[in-house]
C-alpha cells in the first residue's frame, strides 16, 4: 500500500467522554471522602465515645454545684487563671467557664484517647475486618483513600471537641448564672464575645490534635490488627505525656506533641496571646507532615492481604 493510500487516524472532533468512575474525577474523590466521614461518625463506637466525652462536663458541673451549693465563690479571673482548676473557680460566677474547664479536663487524656481509637482503627480496622482490599478495588487509589481516612479522623476531632464544648455550655447555663466574662487578664468582655472566645477555644483544641491524629494513622498502617493499632496509639500518648511531665527531660519537651496543648487558655486573655498558640500550631503541622508522609510511604508500598 502506497503512502498516499495509508489510512489516516480519525480526526478528533471533540473532547473524550469522561468516565464517571475515573479516579481523577473530583466528584469520585468527594464521594470517597463523604463515605469515609459518614462511616466514621455513624459507628456505634463513635456514639459511645462522644457520649462519654459529653458526660464529662455534666459530671464536672454537678460536682461544682454540689461543692459550692450554687454560690458564687469564684475569685475572679487573674493572671493565674489559665489552668483547669483555676477555670473551675470561675464556673460558679459564670457558667460559660465550664466550657474552658471541661476542655482543660478532657484535652490531656479523654479527647486524645478517643482520637487515638479512631485514628488507630482507620486502616488497621479495615484490614482486620477484611474490607481493605474491597475498598482498594474501587478506582480511588491508595493515596486518595488514605487522605479520606485522615480527613475523617480530623472531622472526628472537630466533632468530639465541639460536643464537649456544647455539653459544657448547656450544663453551665442550666446550673450557674451566665453573663459578662472576666478574662485571665482581668478585663471584662460581653457574654457574646465570651461565646466567640469559647468557640475559638474549641477550634484551637481540635487543631491541637492534628499531629496526634497523623501519628495514629501512621501506626494504623503498620499492622493489620485494629485493636493492636488502637492500643499502640493510646500507649504512645501515655508514654509521651509521661515524658512531658519529667523535669529532667525539659530539653525535649518543646518537641513533644502535647507540650503546648494547654496554650488554648491564651485565647481567654485580652488581647489574645498568640506566641504559645503559634508554637502549638507549628508543632502540630510538623507532626502532621512527618507522620502523614510516613503513613503514605508505608500504605502505598505495603502488600494488602486482607
């Protein structure tokens, strides 16, 4: 056949039709993300964790009410009012302070333990249940699945934190008077601005768990046992908390993920002190980058057998 008679490729008259199941389709990615978040939040285990977290402010509020008989025995906000116990002295004067007291009580242990359970089970739980291979059969890709899992854990961090704050606000308003808020700096702000500070505090607490969530996700990629991953994540939390409380190890304290957790108290200063908060955000971002990358490297290269 001569060159003149050789068949020519058909002319491209328009864009190729898009495969609706193409993994590059953003709608497909959003579908995976929505599915993972919905699955995480609808589990019975999640309901149980949120119920326990919501019960903590109730117990604190009832205990303070019984102890004080509802009388206003608080000493007024001052420079020493940044810790959990100092917040408790303000609850009888203003129920809004129960939000800060409850967050201070749950952040060191209860909130991160709940996040550790969810993060540790994110990948390992699917593997132990035999569903991980089926998730990867869909054209989502391991990277997209991992990002969706991490996003679902971060969503749980936000939901859990605001459940604590909402429960504390409801109990505080029910058991104690509410009104103008005396800041740690000794100035007074309106109740409306106090609500804004409470919401901002809850957001800061949720952001403080970003690095630990990435650490838990990395641990989850190391094993096919959901229970083992959850136990290891919680064990790491306890170990790091102990290290952060040993004065002789003060040199490494600024590099431990829970070291700046209690800096959320600076939100209740006038004006807000951002120095410790910024250090906390930077540290959480560093942990998220390091352990998120490690989780990606592990998950994208491991053999999926379950």
